[in-house]
C-alpha cells in the first residue's frame, strides 16, 4: 500500500514499498527508492517528505460500461476482481438510453458503495438516466363502523416519499450528460364525508375517499386504494409510470385523491369533501402529498462538494 502521507517514513518502509525486503542499509539516493518518485538522482537534495503517499504498485484501471437497464446498482459490488486497494481508477459509463432504477423507495438506484481505500479514483459518466422509485399513493378515507361514535371517518395518511437516485459514499466525479431524478411523491388519499341521525350513521349519505395516485419513477409508485364502508362510490388511484405520476381517483362525492408527483416532484394533497345542505354533519381532510425523493445523497463527496449538475430533479443532501 502507499507510503504514509504524513508523519515519519523509514528507509525500511521505502525499500518494502519498492518491492525489496526490510533492510537497515541504504539511503534515499538508492535507485529503488528514487524510482518510487521518479527521481533520477540527487539524494542530498531530496527530503523524506518527497515520498509522502508514494507507491510502488502498478496502477489498476477498471472500465465498466452499463449498456442495459438495471436496478439497485452498487458499484463496489460490481467492480470486478482486478481491484487493488488504494491503487485503482474506476471509470463507469452509463450508455445513452439506459435507465438505472430502484425497486424500493428505501434503496438507491445507483450507489458507489463502501469499501474503497484512499488513493482510489471513481469517475462516472452518465449518458442515460438515474431515477428513484415513485412513492405509493395513500388510501382514501374509510367510513367507521357506527358502533364507534367518537369518529365516523378515517383521516388518510400522507402519500409515500419518493425514492432516492444517487448516493456517493466515496469521493467521486460525476459527469451528468443525461438526467438524475428522485422519485415522485405519492398522492394523498381523498377525505371522507358522513351524515348521522338518531345516533347512527346514515349509510346513504356517507362518502368514502378516493385513493391517491402513485409517484413517478423507473418503478412507479402504486396507487392508493379507495376507502371502505358506506354506500358512496370511490376508486383506487392510478399507478405512477416511468415519466409521470398516476392520477388520483375522482369518483363520487368523497374527496378526490391527489395526483402522484412527477419525477423529482411532490405528490398532491387529496381534497376534503365539502359539506352540503343534504349532508351537513362532518368530513375529514384529504391526505398530504408525499415528498419528492433525493436525486443525490452525499453531495459533499460528489464533484469535490459541488454535487451533480445538469438535468436533475428532487432533493439534495
């Protein structure tokens, strides 16, 4: 491995790094030691600090081309068997038209991985697209059983958060000629509306909420389900696609489901059904739209801290 980059360096360490054996003889002007830094001669003019970080290992270059669509790509796990710790340059090219995606909002589409050593170099050229998974839409409001007088309709949860696209866990250079997007947030489910008289829910005037749409992503989010109970109509939200969020359900008098967010965008909030003259008693608000996913995580390690530039969408951390 390379010599220390600071502190004390011994002649023994230099000889070993140059491929020799431990010895107490010799000087910095010895040919094998000079070869570590490419010095032809000049021992008296050389300082031990000139050898900080020097290595006698033959540099390794690994060229990786990603030519077909894939999910959950981990560079460390895909580097191959020629890797030499602290002495390897990895050049990754994502071809035009290729998509790197994720099957889960909890998994990155592209991750540099861990295990790299100081001295390694990672260069990534993206000519395709890297996208997180879309967040799921939330279910619409359901009508509660009349035996539970404290609450007559559920409040929908928030739409799911979109998944992350790229994570840098080691210093890397990313040239983005394509696009990098966090997954779209899922749409919130529609709210419910209820009517009751003489201590009981009137089923004919109960309106459950519609499901929220799924967020956009290579693997789009799943649309939320329509609420349960009551006699009013409601439908599920639509699934998100690779390029667009799914539409929220919009049937009946219950709340309309929020649309799923497009790539790198938040999902929409479901609506709250209005109270009317024939149904004045109560309602529940629609669910909040889900938050857009991260297009990059670990920005301090990407492009010297400036992060990924070019066509990007979503959050950054």
